[in-house]
């Protein structure tokens, strides 16, 4: 019990709601049910229609419905809209499926990493970053700026985690405001 209280206090001090103490946050106007998998929840979010279409076009639905656990950094529609004109349309063309798969799997890390854990590991590191390898093999790094968690991609871009700890039956989603781009 004391460990649970300490963990909750730590998470709240980091600006994150402990996932075991509160219900999942709403995402894109929809409830995110922890008994559903990543895909089952994502399809209900109005903020993730572009991501869902890309996952379907890339043939990654089954992978994201797998047992996991996996941590997904899920860009919102506005993040895709901020890419250079024509980028999304080009990625969704059948002849670019391998590139689309690489981009999307560069948002997925093996394991169930909570926001508090990402922040703890970033703060504990020598360089202020917690370094991860995505399913595509591309690196990502988590960094704490003030009370916010930021995810840096291989191309030097950074996205802020706007909603953390959306628990799923096969992992956790962290909503980000940027598309994470591999080289």
C-alpha cells in the first residue's frame, strides 16, 4: 500500500496521473477502454483518423492488435497536417508501403513504458535523455522539459506528449503533437 501511495505521489509530482488511480483519459472525444487493444481504441479517436488510415494502409493492424506489450507514441491529425504538403498522400500510395511501415513502426517501442517511467529514466540519465529503440530500429529519446515529456526522433524533431498513459490491453499509448520521422 505504501509503495502505491509513493508511486501515485511521484506521478502526480511529475504532472502525470497514475494510471492505476484514475480512469483512462478521453482521447479525441472518445473513452479509451483499458480492456481494448491499441487499434480498438484508436479507431474511436477523432484526433487519430489519419494515423488509423495509415496503419490500415501499411497493413499493421494485426501487429498493433498483438499481445504486446508495446508503447505507442500516437501523433494526432494536426501533426500529420503539419508535414510538408503531399507527404501523407505520398506515404499512403501502395508503392510506398515499406516507407510507411518504417515511419509508423518508428512510433512503437517494445514494453509498457508509462509517462512517469519515461520521465524518471530521462532525469536519471547523464545526458538528460532516455534512449529507446523502436520496432523499425530507429532511435527515439525521451526528455523532460519543465513538467512536459518530449519525444525526440532520429531526424532531430521533437514532439510533446499531450496525453500520457492511455492504457490498453496490449500496452500504452502516449499522444504526441508531432510525427516522429526516421532518417
